[in-house]
C-alpha cells in the first residue's frame, strides 16, 4: 500500500502489508485497540504502557488518539 501525497509537504511511502491494521469504521480506534489490547485490565501495569507506543505524523492525529484512549478509561 502507498500512502501520502506529492504536494511538497507530505511524503509518499510504501507500507508493508504485514504492518497494516484493517478498519471498517474508525481507523484511530482500530490502531488503539491493536496497540493496547485489554487496556482496562492493564491500567495498573506500568510495563504494559512502557512496551507500547503509537506514533503519529501530526499533532492533530495525536489529539484524536488521546481522545480515543481517554474514552476507553473510566473516570473523570
């Protein structure tokens, strides 16, 4: 799969198929669930979070990921 645009700002790159996460509805939620499976069972395990990360190319995407993560965790 190739992503990106040739517009002087974005970079086009090939992504190997084995790295792709399929999503039918919400791609951010699919990435979060793939990276942090069973997050509610592991919130007190520090190593669970130390061994995982989601990298995003833009701060606006980071904000969406953070919102998705916070929606998963109960509380204020």
